[in-house]
């Protein structure tokens, strides 16, 4: 039973960390997409 707890705690910690990393990546990619749209709009305005 103690061995089971020792297995489950690192798995939970790992799962939480990966979940945070995935959220951070999604936020960064959406920011990158927004900045790309902004530069496209600027280029159209120059024309």
C-alpha cells in the first residue's frame, strides 16, 4: 500500500507539471498567432 502511494505521488506531480506546460504552450502559440495577424494588418495598411 505504501509502495502504491510512492508511485502515485510522482505521477500526479508529473501530470500537473505537464498540464501547466501544455497551457503555457497554448497561450504562447495564440500570442504568436495574434502578432502575425497584427503584422499582416500593418502591411495591408501600408499598401
